């Protein structure tokens, strides 16, 4: 690696952290402001697609950008991703209806798919092994910080500025980050002709989109938030899963034949990468399950006000930030297995407490449980990324890094879907048994009142008889805690999987990968 001064490194890290903060902050800001957006654009029927399309495109783009970064250089591909993100942001702010907003969010999501994995890859390039842990921990903390400050920023913008500024705010910071990196980070150019795996990119994209659409649209055969829900055994959902399977098989066949595959299958013969991918998938299931259903329990069962709902997860995220920094420092002293198994054990304890919650659980207890789960999650992020990066040389570091991000994202999507089905089933069974208990209430009136949505709407909640309201809280509490039981199973499997890391650990500085042809210039 060429000599890079501390000042040069600080500029590069500043640009990367700013870009990473923008990408991770966007989702929480948008979530806070969306009620105001749909009120102005008259788009409640398409509400969920604003989030779904971003998730689809960003998840799909991650492995593709990771490979392109290996082929054409980190800086070029990162700046292309940042450019797409900023163009999408500007167009979102100019949207006149929900259809335009959804299309432009897709463009924004494609760009976001480059920001985190390539930032992590550049960190792996410019820092020797014994400093990567600390930096990855700090970058993981940035991800957690965005979840803490996002609701406050979104609320401020909505209260004091026009909603369009939730998107326009990305522009000055993103442009500044792009300028920093374009000047500070220079890569040696290669005259070697690069081959792009178009077939692999097309089949992988189709497989991911079909799979995620099936997960998102599978449900009870109703319409929720503008998204049509089809029964899991319906022709539509089975067709999407079938198409995804066929495309995955075709993708694997193509990857075994082409010169420069999007995801080289030989990567998974490496223990560090295969175990990191499995653990990352399971971590994603557990992490996003907690993030999704803890706020629901807090608001509907404990009774947290809707105005404070954006800050419910703050204790979890703060402990995640602390743990991420600690995990990054411990990685030079302990094996991957030791850190990951300890983290999964802590998450298991947190989920065990969560699964025992009842309608009598208070806010203080919930905060303690969230701190435990967050502390377990945080250390996993830097360790899994570093384990994958340290297992390969510079030429495969981009795709190795993006693979860990990709599996975590897919795990989160699958986990939320599975947990949602379990929760809905439990709630349906519980509500179905209310007719015998409340025979004094006419069936049609009971059907109208026995709606768990009432627990989230104060004006509707006030109309529900106290005894029925208490019964609904018990039903929802039992349904949500059953989700946390699934969380226990998931993280225990992750704990067992981590055992297969064996004695692998961060290589010493002199054992690192071959020198990287990267030059940093003074700002």
C-alpha cells in the first residue's frame, strides 16, 4: 500500500462517513415525513410502495455494485452510485404525484445500493488489518446513529420546512462528499479489458425482485397500505417464488461459466465468507424483526404516544453504536468465533426477555431489553464485514464486502415476512375466540370494535369498551411475543453457525493482502 498521510486519510474517511450517513439516514427521515407527503400528494393507496421500491432496488444493486467496484475501481463506481442517489433525491423533491415519487425512489435506491458496501470496501483498502476493526466499528456506529437522529431531523423538516426538503437536504452534503472523494482518492488505472457479466446481473436482479415481491405481497389476501396482499398459496405468490427459483438456478449456471462473475461461486468455498454470509442472514432476520415489532408493542400494548413513536428504538440504537465500536476494537484480540458467539448469546438473552413480555410490562423493562439486544447486534456488524474482507485480496474485496451486506438485507426481509405471518395468525386465532367471551355485543359490532388497529388510534381506542380493549391488548401482546420466540430460534441457529468459524481471526498487519494500488492526494 502506498504511503498515505493521516491528513489524507481523514479527508477520505470524512467523505465516506458523510455518504454512508446520507444513505442510512434517508429511510428514517422519509418514514417520519411520509404522513405529510401522502396528505399533500393524495397517495395513501400507494403508501407502502415508497418504501418497498427503495428496498427492492437498493438490495438488488448491492452485489452488482460490489463486483463493478472490483472491476472498474472503487472511486468511479462509488461516485456513480452517489450521483444516482442525488439525482433520485432531487427528482423525489420535484414529484407532483405518488407515481412519480415511487419511480424516483427507485432511482434513489439504486444509488444507495453502492454507498455502504463500497465505503466499507474502501476502508478495507486504505487501512491495514490491525486498524480495520476500529474503523468498521465507527462506521457501524454511523449506521446506528442515523436511526437515532433520523426521526428528529424528519420531524424538524416537516414542522419548519416543506416536505420536499427531506430529499433536497441530501444534495449539498452528497455533493460535498463526492467532491472530497473525487479529489482525495486516486486509483491506479489498468489497461486490461474488463468483461461485465450482463447475464448474471440480469438473472440475479430478476431473481431478487421476484423473491422480494413475493415476500412483500404474500399475506392474507387483502389490501394493506396500497399493496395488494395475496394468500401464500395463491398462483401469484407461488409464481413469483417459482420465477425466483428458476432465475437463481440460471444465475448459478451463468456464474460457473463466465470470466468475471457478479458473485464468484468460489467465494463460498472460503470458510470466513460462507460462515459470515450465513450468520449475517440470521442476524438480519433477528435485527429487523426487533426493529419492526418493538415499536408496535410499545405503542399498542404499553401505550407509548404516537408523537414519541419515532424515538422508541433509541435505547437499542445507542447500545448498538457502543457495541459496534467495542466489537471493532476487540477483533484484533479475539477470534471471530469468540466475538460472534458472545454477541449471539447476548441477543438470545435479550430475545428471551422479550418473549416473556405481557400487558403488564413497563417502558423501563422494555428499554433494558432493547439495550441488551442492541449490545449483541452492534459487535456483529464490523466483525462479519472484516472476516469477509480479510479472507480475500484486493481484487475480490468489493464483492466479498457487498455479499455480507446483501445477505444481511435479504435476511431482514425474510425475517420480517415470516414473523409477520406468525403474528397475524396468532392475532386472527385470538380475535376469533372473542365471540364467546363477549356474547352481549352484537357480532357485527364486535367485528368492528375488535380491530387491533384501534390500539394505535386514540380516537378509535376511546370507543372500545374497557374489557374488550384489555382483551385486545392481551391478544396483540401474545402475538408479538410469539415473534420474539422466533427471534430466539434464529439467533440460536446463528450462534451455532458461528462455531464453524473455527480458529479464524484477523490477520496481523504483515499477513495482510497484497499492497493496494491506491493513492491519496492532498485536499
